[in-house]
C-alpha cells in the first residue's frame, strides 16, 4: 500500500514537472504597426514603437511580417529599401509612407526593391534623384500593390523609373513618373510579367527627337497585361509599346499627347485590344500595328493631327506620320473600325497607312476592307454616339480580375450595329446592361439614359411628350396611322459614305409642309431614338419653331 502511494506521488511529480516545462512564458503578439521616424529617440535596435521608432525604413522592412504595417513619417531617407518577407492574401505587409509633400526616399540609389515576395502593399511611394537604378524594382513577385506615389529620376539617369521582372497578379496605380532628357523608359514589363494592371499613371518624358533614343513611356512584353486610364506625354520611341511576344494586352482609355515617337505601337504582339484612347500631336503614327501582329483590334479611338506638321520636336527627316497605320503581316486580320480622326484639311489624302503606303480614308476602306464606321472629323461632339459597344476593350471584372479580350476579326466590314442604346461616349463599355443595383445605373439615369423598352419618369425622361416638347398645354395628339413618319438621314459626304452609316440614327426631321416641324417631328417616338443631348436639342428646336 505504501509502495502504491509513493508511486502515485512520483507519477504526479513527474507529470507536474512535465506540465511546468511545457507551460513556458507566453510570447507577446507582434505589434500591428512598426514606426519609422527621424530624431534623437530613434534606434534601429529597438522594437519600432512610436516612443522608440526605427531610424531607417530598411530596419523595419527586414522584420515586418504578415499583417504588419510599416508607418514611415518624415522625408529625406537616403536608402534603398529591400522587403525581406511576404504577407498573405488576408494579411499583406503594408508600407505607408507619410512624407507629406516631401520625398520619402532621396538619393542616387533611393528606391524600393521587392524580390521573390508576395502580398506586399506600398502606399504613397515618393522617390527623388534616383540615377543608375530603377526607383521601383519588382522581381519574381506576385500580388504586389503600388497605390499612389511619384518617381522623379535624376536628369543623368539612363535606367527606367520602374522595372517589373517576372511579376504576376499585381496592380500599380496613381503613380507619377518623370525624368530628364536621357530617361529611356517610364515603366517596363518584361516577357515573364503577366496579369499586371497599370492604371491612372502620369508619365512625362522628353518629347524632342534629338534627346533620348527611342524612349518609351510604358512597355509591355508579357501576357494578359492591362494598361488603362493613363496620361502619357513625350517619349521619342512610343508612348505605349506592346512588344513581340506579348499577348492578350488591353490598351484602353489612355490620353496620349505630343512626342517624337508613335502614340501606340503594337510591334508584333498578338491579341491586343486598342480601344477608347485619345492620341494627339505625335510626330509618327497615332496607332501603328506592324510586324507579326495578329488578332489586333483598333476601335473607338480618337486621333488628332498625328504626323510631322512642322512641329519643332519632330524629326524633319521623317514626314510620313499618319493617324492609323497597319503594315507587314498585320494586314491579314487587324480590325480597324469606329475610330474618329482628323489629319488637317478634309478629306486628307495621307491620313491612313496600309502596307507601306499612305492614303485617304476612302482608299483605306477600299484596300483594307476595314474602317467602315471610321469618321474623318475634327469635332469632339462626334465622339458621342459613334462608338462600338461590342468592341474588345475593358471587360466586366471576373474572379481573377484579368481576362484575355475576345477578338473576332472579319475580312469584310460588318453592317452597322443597332444604335439602341447608343454609346454614351468613347469609353469602355460592357456588353452587358448594368443591373438595377449597379452604381452606373444612377449615373446614367441622371444623364437621361434608359434601358431599351423602358422609360424613366421625371422631367428629363428621354420619352418627352409632344405637349412638353412644343410648349403647348394641349394634350398629346395621337399620330394617325395614315400619316407616314419619315426621317431624313444625313446627306452622304466623301468622308462619310452612305453605305456604312445607314444604321446610324437620323439627325434631321422633315415635315410635309417644309416649314416648321410637323407635330410628329417632336413626338416621343422620334426623340426617344436619339441620345439625351439630341433629345434636348430637338425639344428646344420644337419650342422655338412653334412659338
């Protein structure tokens, strides 16, 4: 009995000892925020608290883990920061640079490097005076988000401001890039970079032909990348270049202005959607598709005075710039349609380029069997109601948010699609109608937009009654079936043949008397076919003519 009791005591002691060994002191959870500040109290050997912050950004970047935020205050840090760890999709590592109006990183080697990491977010990245290395260098990384910032390269730099090598599934937005006359590129993405979105950038490079040799604003060489809503000015090679080997690239809604090079150059890339861009005053072609390019769509773009035009920043030895040029193997299946262009006096005789020859719009239609709905016009008003809503451009977001555009090239011009509803403007549009809960529904409703077959109650409804349109208080007159309702289409012109424009909405109405408009000219069935702007113009015309 005594032996049993002693054995029990011994077992209990051993168990308790084991419990005491396992129950060590609890470790403190990692701080959610690491602070970086300059001052006498900072130290890189501390914990990065607000009371004792790190002195350098690199010290915080070396220990930051998933879910932590690096809060950087002040400006003028002369360092090149390398991110050492990765975050997770639910808990990324976030760098918030709170330098205010000053530049957070300053110096010849200043910048950020992310190599082999994922799920990293950098907010308000401001770098200045970098020379010899990119201010933003992303390599073999994924799920990287750059949200806001400014990269100002030194005047002597010969390296791109931002370089992406082997980067996937990432987004860069709201970044300003500028540099000296030797800046070779604003942003370059190599062939291993894919599923990257570049949006809302503002890039400024040298525009003079005798400065940087063939510099590029944004260069794309990989697969399934998207370049949208950017402003690019200058650059002697091209504002946006899509290189050989690139595929599934979307270039849309960009504003491109003066420079010695091309506006958008598709250099042998395949399945590229070039849509809804405004390109003006480039010395070479506004849009050029050449080399081994295939499956390229050029639609819904506005091109304005691209070519030499005796500009001082253009090379006087190169005088062959056109608005749209298709050359080489690209002539086989490139789709060109629904673009608005002006090239000086109308009709311009050297407005388009086809397989090495410059020609007018009419000639281009004949030899290419394309551009059936292109307009030669200098009026920005014509950018309304002249777009193709089915053109491959920006697609509705999918689960992965990246999608290769579907392009269906046709050897012959297709008949004009239905204009109900007409495209509101040259902007990316989905082939689906907005749902009733979509935020676009409210915005479009304010402008008078309605779905086909539906009307919206209110004073600005597109279905305006004849009484309100004419200013009379009498009830609306029912139109007799015996009275024919006719619309007179626009008279054909050399720049707008009657064949391809047969499907466009009529813009004029006629009355049997030839004087004031007949009552049916202001009827709801007529005004509902037009855009909200035209409906208001029609209503005003009826009021003034019947008063």
